[in-house]
C-alpha cells in the first residue's frame, strides 16, 4: 500500500524493514497520575493473575505512579516488568536533589525501565531533548532501559515537517552515545496529536514514521544496531486498533496510556502484540 508521504521519504534500506528476529514485541502501560492505592493494587493483581494467558512472545511493562514501583517490582510475576514514568537527569546515585529519583535508586528497587521525554513532561515541565539526553545517559549508567518518547505536534504534520521534527529530536537526544551504550534503548513514537485524543495515527502513518526512525538511527550508528532497536507506537491505541497498528514491519509494540488503565483492555492489546 502506498503511503501518503512515501514520495518525500529519503531512500530506505529495505532489508531493515523486515521484523528483526531479535526484536521482541513490548507492550508498555503508562498509568500516568492515575489510581489510588487500592485501585492500583487491584489492577496490578489482575495483570499478575492474567499473566499466564499473555503471549510468551510479548514483553509487558507497566509504569505506575512512582510510589508503587518498589512493591510492585518485588511482587510482580516475571512476565510483568515495572518501569518508572520519569527519572532524574542527575548521574549521581544519591544527592541533595529534593523530589528526584535517580536511575540508580530505581534500579536498586528492581525497576529496570524508565520512560523519558514523554510529551507531557515536555509540555508541562519544559523538558527538551538536551535534558532528555541527560536522562538517557543517567539510565544507561545505571543499567536501566530508557523508553525514549519522540513525536511531532499536529501543526508539524499538517505542514509536512513531521520527519524533520522527529529527526531533530533523535539527533539531539542520541548525540554522543555509542551503539554499544544504547543496547537497551527503546524508542516510542508518539505523535502528540494522538496522545489521549482518541485520534490514532493510521497503520500506514505509524509504519512510515517507524521506518524513518530506524533509518535515522541506522545513519547515526549502524544498520545492524538500528535493525535491533525496538520502536513502539503510542497514541490512542486500543483493543480495536492495536493489531492493525502493530502489524507494521517496524512497529514492535506499543506504549499505552488510557487503555492501560483497564485490565481487560490492556490484556487485549498485549494479545494483539503477537
Ligand atoms: C501516552 O501517554 O503515552 C499515550 C500513548 O496515551 P494514550 O494511549 O492515552 O493516547
């Protein structure tokens, strides 16, 4: 199927477009600032109880409010991994930084992923790709897998600048790293206009941007590394559209906001990840 933007896509190495055998699918749930303790516990228990029905081929991660990370990480089945929604950019393991949680402290509590650069952190907390690069660095130093979020605003897409915007985000955030350092990197393509809006990128738009992100990473590092990086889609993913979006050759799963707050919906999306 021809994509609307394919004519302006730079040349793409078709060999990269094949699903890489090393790329396991990942479905991650970003709970954001939701769920008091009882509700959070109920959802966590539901996911643990349902873990045996989840496909073995799909990795699962949840990012609950920070307060619950440590106990959830301890009690989680092997199937459900726990990640932070954010992390301090400080590279020190400890220090006088009130309110911050270092990557090292997360790791010590059994938390092995951290979302960095979510669009809500960018818009409500003024985070930019320079700062986000420091957060990625802090994750790498502490052995955490950074889930790096990038994506364009609606006006960028409407004016056909979405590829340039995402390239610039990647260029800034991934500057000065080596491929070896970024072995645990996960990228989440989250078009801002699709987050929490009910508007989803079409499967073609998602695949097209994922292929482009892989190409940019391939140019910056090397194509073998790029072929192994997992790239998730995020933006109003639901049980009804997940399978189609995930079918894109460069789409390795999803970062799920609203639909991860309902156990049945989240499990349905995990199953769509197969
Ligand atoms: C998100 O916030 O990362 C997200 C994808 O949210 P939603 O699924 O609600 O659009």
